[in-house]
C-alpha cells in the first residue's frame, strides 16, 4: 500500500542509537511505571522513534491504552503532515455488510432512502421517471432468487489539496449496481436516463456498473482567501433523518465543485450480487466460530469480533490472518480471554485502527461515530475487519485523474454471525413459522428463503411432520422458492455466445 511506503520513508529515521529499534517493545512496557520527568523523556523518545515505535505501541496492558493512543496519534500527525506536503491526497471510507450463511437477497434493500437527503441521485427513481417499473425488482417478489445481495454502505471520497485541480473520478462495481450518488455524476452505467434499462434486476444482468464525475473542480479554502476573506460556504441543507451526513462533512477536506454544486466529498452507495467476504465465518455452536481468510495473496488485518448482549459488549481482536489461514474465535460466555468493554471504548479503538490504516483523525472519528450503534450497541455477534487493498479494488475499482500523491481506501466489512449452529438456527426459524405473531412468522419465512437450499432436507422433514396448515403452507413456499432459485438457468447472451 502506498501509505505504508510513506510511513517507512518519512518516519523511519528515528533519533535513537543504531541497533536500538528492537528495544521499542521494552521501552513501551516502561510506560506502565514511569512518571514525572522520566515519563516525559520516555514519551519524547518514543515519538521520535517514528514507525518502529508506533508498531510497538499497539501492544500493551489496558492500563496504558490511553497513553499509548496519545503517542500513536502524535506519530501519525507527523505522517499526515508529510503526506499533505507531497501533493494531492485522496481518502475513501465505507462499509459492506454480510450475513453468515445467507444465500438469497432482496434487491429493494438497495433502494432504501430512509436515511438519505432528498437531493441525492437514485438509480431506481431516475429509471422510474423515465418510464421504468414502479417495483425496482419488476417482478413483485422483491427478491433476487439465488443471488446473494449485499449493500455497499456510505462510501465517501475526500480530497485534500492546497491548489485548485480539475479532476475526474471513475468508480466501478463489476459485480453489482451503483444505486445512489452525490453530487450529480457525468455518466452512469447502466444508464437509467435513456430508458433502455428499466429495473434493477435488468441492470444487474447487464453489468458494467460505473459512476463517472468528469471535470469537477477542487476548491481549496486557501485559494479563495488569496484575494480577501473567503465567502461563507453554502452546502446543500440536510434534513434531520440524514443525521450522518453532517458528520461526514466535519473534516478538513477540500471542497469539490461539481457544475456549481459544492460538497465536502463524493458519495455513492450500491449493491453487490453474489459477492463473498474475504473472511468466511462458519460454526456457531456454543458461539465458537472458525474464521478463514479465503484470499490467496493478501492477509486480512484488524479483525474485531464483538458480542453485544444486555447492553454489555465483549470483544476479541486479531491483528492479522494470513492468506488461507484459519483462526478460532470463542465468543461464548465461558471464554476467559474475552475483554469486557463499552461501546464508547470500542469506537475509540476502531478510530485508532482507522487512523493506523491511513485515515486522518476527523475522518476516523466520523466513521467510528456513524457505526458505533449498529456495531457496538445493537445486540448481536459480528466480525468486523478491514478489506485488503486488492480485494477492495476488485469489488470497487477506482480511477482518479490526475493521479494523487497518496490514495487510502478503507473499506470495513461486517459479518453478522449466527449465535448458534446453523442447524439449530434453522430449527428455531421453522418453529417460528407457527408463532402467534404474524410479523414473526413472516420474518422467519424470509430468513429461511435467504438461508437457501442447503437446508432443504431439514425443511422437507419438518413439512412431513407439521400438523398446522399455515406452517405447512409456509414450508411449501420456502421449498418452492429455494428450489426455483437453484434451478434458474444462467443468462446467455446469444450475440456473444462462444466469444471470450
């Protein structure tokens, strides 16, 4: 990664005696007992150690966590200032959510605009205005049979420049559809404006999703002040339900001017079809899991497993999982090495990891604030990790012109885990098909369809044993839906058949 190279070049020269780099762990350990002038001298020495000392500061007792975090941020401040001096810097963050064992998905999840400002551009709305179907799935089922649908959540692209620049940005999604964006893009593919593609399933089948912003301007505050005080910047007003948008604006990023529209970033959202996370999570019995890195050439860094129950959080951290390697995660109540903590502490630790990967402090603070509730406060068990650079580029290829001096892409992946073995989860969902609450019955049916054909035998056994007529009907519907999904033939393009 480019920013890792920058760390080595810019911070690798430490003001310590030759051969002393191996002692940073021991010096960091002394923080627990140091005080007064001795502590001040030790802190100064560690900060001067740059990248070597920064790595050592990642380990230590909880009692020195706040102090180690302070020193890590001092070292990163020097890194960030050096990066800004070299030229244009581009940072991106976002998240993708997966569900352990889920095989189906809903296309209409990609059209949810409940947390968006009204001014954003939406693929389904544009297609509808051009005569497309009212239902984004154009089939009434609100589902994508046999296709796993995941949401790309809130990717934000920031620019940092001390001089005006005319820019072009292209972001692609080879295995999905880019459904929402702001400011207005120059080009959108598949094109919802020309009426040739009228629903999201057809757009997914067509493929080749790309958003292009061409010839937009970076408008640094320094340039505006050259001829006098800068005029107040008026950004589009944001409604209360889009509470996270102002948090994303709270950075020192350079304004972008897209055909007269000012904003602090480029924003997009999308859906992935048939994608799998780099870390495969299996198991669940007794809340014991196996986590396998499915990538061949990249390690997965910063794996954070979090269990929230009864308003209390416990977590386990794994610094890295090598390509092809498998790690055991025991998240059960009897696990002795789980750390009890609070949502605020987990947010602070996530922000530290985000800064470690290259984000600026305000960016990291904003992202961790936005995800604090769903990841660290809402009940559940989840595995969160940083998507490796190559995996991110494969999912969402990004082209920027002119080429920046530094690009940092930080895509977090969250996998919601089953709290028990898959067999027990399926048995519980089958039981819920006869629940006294209609909503519970509907939700259980949807989840069984999503879990897919792997559970066909258990569903068939339950159908043969069921006495309740509604349960029998719901089980028959589930079996019919997952069977149809498995037997759906692949789409063949006759015009290109045989060509590669």
